[in-house]
């Protein structure tokens, strides 16, 4: 697999604020990679460092296996990290022509990219007549003009209405299917879940999770139980049951955390055979939303 970018202990402090704290992760080609975290967790600062607009306090990163300078690597990157800004009295097409001139690339991809973001019919309308969703789509078209290897988006659906959000997500999926790697920062669990194949979760600049999105969301939950007798003995018997990985005590209640789906009937039978009678046994599966809140609390 080809590596698009790798971060090694990247760190950023703004005075007393530790915006990004010893962050490492790797993005492989072809993935839709999410940086997920609440506001202020360091997502934009991370993107800024990768794009050379924020200086890291320490740590490093490598674009494309470190085979080229960041300056050259960034020519193969398309990024939107600020509110889309174009000339209001120029049309979409004229704005993109200007972008091509500034970037020193040919203008022959303009219509193709406008079509991709569903703005071809509006190509001659002035930018100031565009809705926020259209502006965002135009920014995506603009970032794609040089056929980048990776497209970077910071909170791409912020401020959009549900239809606008859906359009952007649809476009992201389409671009990804064409083989472009995507890196997207978002504070929305739902967005990352719907769009991203991989995710790094940040809290106060620190990594809480890195990996496949579907594994993040896979929870086997826990079993709540109450039983008379020796807690130590009960704990060791529970830990011998396949699927139980951890025991916690919460007041009267014992919580058995699972790493497999289990059958509570079988657990009850097993405990009974080991001389334990439970007065309470209940399966609990926290929702994704709850898990994310726990992760980021
Ligand atoms: P996110 O994008 O996840 O909302 P940011 O990367 O914007 O988070 O911010 C992370 C932390 O760094 C926040 O506490 C923010 O206030 C602080 N921060 C970001 N940029 C600056 C800056 N230029 N100067 C001082 N503090 C900053
Ligand atoms: Mg941000």
C-alpha cells in the first residue's frame, strides 16, 4: 500500500495551549480519512501543519513516503481550509480560470470539475449569486483543478442545510471512488461515520483512537450483574468466560465489558454451574453517540 502522509509525534503549542499533543498517524492511498474531535481539539491546527501554514513546535511529517520536499508534495495536494473565497463579481468559470493562472496550470479541466460538483449549468453566474452550498462546491472544484492525489477539507459541511450537506457528502464519495485520497476534519461523529473509512479521534490535541471507522463503531457493550457473595471469586470466574475482557465495580453492580457478542442465557448458566446465583443480569450496548461522548469527555 502507498502511504500518502505520515505524522511522527507532531506537536503544537500556542503559549499555554497545547493544541496538538504528540500526534502520530498514517494515511494510506485510497482511504477517506477523518480527523474527528470536538471544537478546539486541534483538527485545523493539524491540517495547518501538514499544509505548511502552521509551524510545528516539534515532530515531523512525511508526504508521499518522504520522497519529495513538502513544497513539491503540496503541488499534489488540493485543500480547502478556509471559507471559500472568490471574486464576487466574476462568474464561477472566470474565478476558476484565475485559479488556473495563479497555480500555473491549464484551464482545460474547468468544465469537467464544474460538472463533477454539479455547477456546470451555473458556470456563467456570478459568484455572489451562489448559495453557501454552491460556494463550497465551487471551492471543491477549484481544489481539484490540478487532479490532486489527496483532497483536504476542513469541516466541509459547516453551515450548510441538509440538502447542501448531502450534496457535499455525495461529491466526497464520488471523488473517493475516482481514486483520490481524502482527508477531512469534522466535529460530527455522524459525518465521519457516513463518509470516512478511517478515523483518528482527537481530544485536546491528543489521539484517542486511530483505525477503521467501522471498528470504532463496533461495540459489544457490557453486562450488568449483581450477585451475593465473594466479589473476588465472582470476578475471576467472570474473566474465565469467553467474551468478557474486563470487570469494573460500580456500587452494588458489577460491569463485565465484552470483546465478543455473548449470550446472557449461557453466561447465566455458566455462573450457576460455578455456584453463583445472580439477582440481576442485563446486557447494555451504548450507542455510538454515547461512545463518542465517553471518548471525548
Ligand atoms: P479545531 O479545529 O479542532 O476546532 P483548532 O486546531 O482550531 O481546533 O484549535 C486547537 C486549540 O488551539 C484551541 O484551543 C484554539 O483556541 C487554539 N488555537 C488555534 N489557533 C490558534 C492561534 N493562532 N493562536 C492561539 N491559539 C490557537
Ligand atoms: Mg477547526
